[in-house]
C-alpha cells in the first residue's frame, strides 16, 4: 500500500475535484513534468481508496520508468512534486469557492499598483456582497479586517481620500469587537461540547466576561445571536429554541460557513439525544437522521468514522427503515478505514439481522465482530446472547452470559452506567432461562424491577417476560 502524502490528500478529493485536478495538471502554466500526468492517470482507477495489490512502488516505477532500474528516490521526488502541485490546486479551488476572499486579493493587488478608483469601486462591490448575507460569519469578518489592513499598510494609502470614502474604514472597531465576541462564544461552546476541554477555569471566566459585556453587540449580529442561542440550548431545555435553530440549519445553510454548520448540527443532534423520550418511536429516529444530514457530509479525508457509521445504521433500523439501513451499510461500508471495515460492517449487519428476526444470520455476523474495544465487544456479545435465546439454545446463552460477566468485572475501560446496564441485562437473561425451565416462578416482581432499572435491551427483555407470562396463563 502506498502511503505518500499526496495520496493522503487525493483521498479527500471528490470525483469532480479529481477531474478538475487532472485538467489543472495538464496546464503548462502550472506543470511541465509529463511524468506527473502519467502518474495521476495510472492511479486514477484506484480513487478514492488507493488500496490494491497492483498499487505498489515497484509496479508504479516500472510503468513510469520502464527502461530504468528501480530507485525509490525517483518516486519520492515525483511524490514531493505532486504534493506541491496539489497544494497549488487547493489554493486555486479555495479562491474559486470564496469569492469575497478572491475579491480582497484583487483589491490588494490593485492598491499596490496605486489604482485608487478601481480599489474604491471593487471595495463597494465587496460591501454590497457582504450586506446581502444573512450571516456575517467569523471568516468574513476576518477578511474585512484584512482588507482594512491591506489598504492602511500600503504606501498608496495616503492617496485615498477617507472623507470622501468613509466606507473604507467600515466601522473597524465594531468589526473587531464582533470578531472577539465570536471567538469567545466559540470557545464557550467548545468547553461545553467537549468534556475534556483543556480551557482553564480562569480563562473560562474571562471568556464569560467578554460574552456578558457583548450583549448589545450580540443582539445586533445574527451570527453572534446564533452562537449565543447554541450556548443556551446546551444548558437549557427549550424545544422552541431547538426548532428555531433547526430552521436556521436547513433554511439558511448556504449562508453558514463550514465551522458554524458543523457546530450547529452537533448541538442540535446532542440536544435531541439528551432529550430522548423513555419510549422512543420511529419519528424520534427519523428526526435524528434529518439532523445528521446526508452521510456524504460525514466523509472526511475519504473516510467515515465508525461511531458515525453505527449511529446512521441504528437510526435507520429504529425509524422502521430496515431497507435503508441495509442500503446504507452496503453503500458506505467502503468508506470505513480498511483495518476496521470488516469488523464494523459485520457488527452492523448482525444488528440488522437481529432486528429482522434472522437470528442464525445475526449470530454468524456477531461472531465475526472480533473487536478489542469494549463497546463493540459487549454489544456483539449481547446480540449473540439474544440470538441464542431466540434459537432456544439456552446452554450457549449461559456460556455467553458467563463469559461477558467475567469480561465486565475484569475490564476497567467500561463506564459505570454501561457496566450496570449490561450487568442488569445478564441478570435478567439468567432469570429468563430459569423461568423458561420453571414457568411457575413469580413474574410480576421481576417485571416491575426491570421497569425501574437501567437495563440494556429492556424492550426485548420485557417482551420475553410477557411471553412467559402468556404461556403461564394459557397453561392454567
């Protein structure tokens, strides 16, 4: 497997970006090395994963330099040159996407040449574009501050008549204060979202002081108010505010920068999860999927994180869209990192087949999920226990149960609440097996206990107790 730095960057390219980079590479303005064009053509069919038995240094060298002896240095030099051009390309597409930043660079160049009238007319165009935006995000404010610096620090600054063109300053004090307030709100959100945030207590107090002293400014700025509302939602149960912010995410998403979009989506998803009803219906999981957005948005660097993958799969299942779940697993499983792909896919397929009631298949896939990480292990084991119970293989139920109890007692990584939830589940499993063999045992007290305890798979457990209860009534 090739692990050149330029390959790591190419993995993040969409199909459209890759095709555009091909054109970029063929332009003599940017590249005169034909070997780079050939190299990209060779590896194109392996995009975006670049994992194949035929993708090795020796095979690559043979195709690029067929009449020469293998020298690793040749490939390393070519790799370094490719990375340099990819970086140039990234700058190119960034400037194409960010029209305001591109215009500011043009204004800077015009100003360096002393073209005052063109500077002023272009500046007014930038202001007109900015004023049309519903949200003046952090990036735009920084760019406007940069524009003021470009003009003020330039040798031709004295040629510009400030009295005639007061828009040049563009309320620099207000912009600076808005930028500081936005940074403070961002840091406060980060501290709330990340439990292990390294922000010190004295710094947090200073951040809070900035926010408290920015109340008037926050009221005037839609973006600052958005961040403040996000902060409020993390500390307060407010469904009305939740719906309002959800409207911002889906109706005005085009005016939000990537960072703000990601923060807003994270906060809404977290709020939704923290306010999950005791009995969550399919509508709850459908809304969760809506908040998470398209899985494509979560492919970063050519890969999707396993915890995000698991969340999508379970939400599809519980929203009564099992077909959507299977389609998701098949379509997006390839975006998991290679070393974890089979295990995570098997884990989610076991959950899918369990949900559908195909217990033999679910047991088969659960047994393939050989994960060292505790979360995967305990959940694949509980799946195996449920499958064995449904298949009336009670001996294996007891074997799996004993094995999992031993694991929980010896593992220090499992959080207390998760450990308690699984431990209670195993206690119920042992009780169910016993009551299966002796149906005359008392049931009501066990059912009441379950309802008042934290238990993994509580719905399934209650259903099994109800089945035994129905059998008992039918027999009497």
